[in-house]
C-alpha cells in the first residue's frame, strides 16, 4: 500500500460477514473514513456508499457482490472483503472465507443471531477462520447486548471473550462503550463524526454491571494463562498488554470469539474493531502453510507464506472488467508475482502471462509492479482463469483445493426476443456464469428451453438485469422453476447386456448393477466389487462414466438422480468385441432401465429460516404457512415482534415476499435458505411430473 513498505507480519486479511441489514456496509464506510481511505462517509440509505458501487446495490440498499479494499491502521495493512448478507449471494461469502485469515461477524443488537448469521458462522467454521463479533445497533432503545452475547454462545456454540460493554445513561441512551481491558469509558465526538474519541473514568452508576463483565473477561483469560490466573486470584491489576497477548493466543487457536459493540450508524465503537484486528487476528505467517497436491494428485505439497517459496495463488473471484476481458481476484499464498511474469494455471494446464497487477478498492484500482506472499490483489492475465483455479510457478506446479459451491435450487426459462439475439444471449449468460459459480446455464432435456439456475429469485433477477443493461442483450423470462431431484425408493437389481454391430464392428458388454437408496443428502456413490479377472479396470471405469451420465436426467421425471449407491457386482466381456464405448453405453442403459421399471421418488428443496412479524399479524402468518405446507419449529417473542422459525418447501415460497408484505402491511421480513431435500407428497409429485409431460 502507498506509504507502507510491505511486511507480511503487518498484513491482516479479513472479511466482514453478517445477516442482511446487520450493518456491514455502514461499518465498512466508517472504517474507510477513519483510516483515511475516503474523505466523506456514504450512507446505504443515501445510495452513495463506497463499497456498494453497483447501480443495483445502491438502488436496493443491499450488497450483491463482495468488494475488496485495503486500508492502513497503526502501520498495518488490512485487506478487507465486504461480503453480501442476502442468502441468494452466499457464494460471495463462501469464496471470500476461503482466502481470509480472520472475519469480523456483525450481529444486530436488536435482532441478535439471525438465520443467515448461523449460515455465515458455519461457513467460517468450515474454513477454520478466527472470528471477532461486533454487536451493532446498540443506539436503538430495543437493543439488548447481553441477549445477543447469550445467543452467540447458545445458538452458535461460541465461547465469547467480552472486550466492551455498552455505556448508557439513565434513560437507556447509548453514550459510548466501556473498554473492559483498560476498564475505562470511551465516548465518541459527534462533531467529528466519531473520528475523535476520549477515555473517561467509568461512572459509579454503571460500575457494578461493567465490573461483572470484566470479571467474566478475566476468568476466561485465566483459563489459559497461569500468570493471569495468579494475578486474578491475588486481586492484582492486569496489564492490558498481557491481556491482549493471551487473548490473541486464544483467537489464533479459535478457542474464543472476542466481542465488541457499538453503533456504526451513530459512529460509536468502530476504531476498537480495527485495533482488535491488528492486535488479535493472525498475519499470514500465523496461519498454517497452505497445502496443495501434485498435478497427479498423489503427493501433498506445502507452500509457506514466503516470497522465496515457489508461487502458489488461488483465484477466488472473476469479474468483468471494462478495460480488459476479466479481472481475477487472487490470494497469493506463496512466492511473488510481477507484471509480465509467466505462470501456470495448474487447474487447466495452460501457461499465461500476467499483464497487470492491481491493489483493489471496490471498482477502482491502483497499479502495482509486483505483489508478494500474504497479499490479496487483482490480476489481468493473457489466458482464461476461472474461480477456484490455481496459479503457480511452472517449474514447481501445485494444485490448491478448489472452492465448493452449492447447487442451484431455482431455475428460469430464458429466451431471446428475436432470432438474431439467440447467440449474443447465450454468450452473455455464459459470461455471467464464469463470474458467478452458482449461476448455471443449461438446456432442459424435456422442453428444449434455455434455463438459468441460481440460489434464489433475487440472484437471478439481478444477474438477468445485468444481461439486459450491462451486456445489452434483451430477452424474455418465464416463471421460476424448482430444481427437483429424484431417487429410488427400494433396492433394485439389474443385469443388462449390450450386443450390437456399429459401423461393421460388433460391440459387446454385460453388467450387473445393484442400486440402493442412501440417506438424504448423501449424494451418489459408485462401488465396484468385481476383480480384474471379471472386468478389466478400463471397462469398470467405462461403466462408472455410463452410470454418471445416466444420473443427470431420470427417465421418470427428467430430474437428476441422487442419494443412491450403484454397486457393480458382476459382468462379462469378450476379449475381441468388448470396448470402453460398449461398457459405457451398457452402464447408462442398465441404470435407466432399472429406474424406469421400478419408478422413483421425487425430492424437493426445503427452506429453513426465520419470519419476523409484528405480534398482531402472527395468526395470519402462521395460517398462511400452514397452507404452504410449512412446518412451524418455534415461535419466540421479542418485544413487539414474534420470530417464527419454520421449514417450508421452496416451491411454496415463490412469490412469498409479496404475499408476506400484503399480509402484514409491509412490516414483516423473512430470511429463508435451502437446507435439505425431502420427499414430495405423492399427489403433489404427480402434478409436477404431469406438468412436464411425464406420466407421473
């Protein structure tokens, strides 16, 4: 960063993640302002925020795409990724967490832990990312810091380390925060928009409660430090520097989650977040070296975060660039990259040249000559790079683990407005799909329609609007379609023989398959129980390919098959007339014939989450859920609102946002995400299959 020499020990790679409307972008604006990155704060409700730069983000008041920036604080370089909170854009959170070393998780002091809060928390668990919690919106009278902390512990299973506590007057108005480490009150100056703040003694009326929270802090620190324990038991004063060293150790080991609080909108409590990032979060040197594999997948390889190690970098996002084809957001795990350098895309096997390197700030950039291990930068390359690709030293190739993304659950039929728009439409959709890994483009085998799939209606609406406005391709859109799946209800046994002549050559194969249902969410498993004397390895591989090909579309309903195990238990081959092609075709034919003969069970995506409604509309909301095959799991009163936790089939939620607004005069909100697949009731399944032209 300009003015700061690059020192990997002083680098922090962090993300800001939360439920929608918890205040991520508002917090990010304050961070940019207080670190001197911008000179005037924007506001979400004014549509002028720095990191929400897309027109649609400013219109809707939500973050759609993860934005990257770099800020200085206390002679440290903090690379920040501000992520979306809406469930439809969960892929942006997924790929950001894959490359981050720490995450600031926001919770609303009013709503507490919400459904999407749990989702992003579990994503951070999966990538073993240390976290810091910031309880926001404490300026609102209905906020409850203690309840939010309790929910973080109970619903997320976290062990919290309280570093701050809200300082309020007798009427409950937020005056500032009490620093529990230094045990002092901190007040932010409204005249400077919170840039200036002062430390004051803790007032007598709040001392008892604040001291109780400090005791909790000291007890936690004493759990892993004998030195702190001795001072605590002796009643001695704890040196704040010693407290931070112990807290940092616990954060790096992911034992505890430090908790701060404030109000980003009221400019209270933001600077302590930056201090905690610097003091408690790991540098790239403090996290384990990244592990990858040799190109054949047989050998594990390690790359240390050192500029002297061979290059290893992961492309975690690809975005359209107005000046070049595509901008590749990249985390450099090891080595150095420089303009003009030739690197290997080990995922595709293609060599390419890095033509530009940028320090990123939302949709703006600062050109760099080189970047080193531990940094996050933007690259423009001479060849194709996709999300999840590994860039490495051609002389020391390595493959890093790819980023996993959920399968689409909602589809829309899309068609061009005229014949001449057909090819540009497909090209535009493919371009969006290369940027967004959860945006899928495919052709429906049953209807021949062009379909686009994604995580929800909002995501598809946003991306198709980009096709119209950014890429200039008009089109028509059909109603939403649910991504159903099929499975088998009982074990099936099939022996299939293929014996035919193609282009003058006999093709012979025989396979014996046993197909069994698996638990929901288990996916598909192929197992071979035949030895090489029964079928050579190449024929077994061909059968596997044939089976996998048949799984993409069931002959019963045309949907993908899942949650089943296919066991190859026998077969026969001819030493002259058997080929890979014959066994692949025989595998496909065997599975399709068995499934068609015995029938399938239709599975539908089920959503789970919260509906928050004013108490007076609870009856209407619950009755409507019953009509939609919804399952009420709990109802919790929170002041003047009720939180309804429920599960509901995705099919029943299409258009639900409009209905919920109508039922509650626009006052209820909902957050639902797909969590599992479940069996569709037979009468509903029959209607769905008949609507697609199948016998049902």
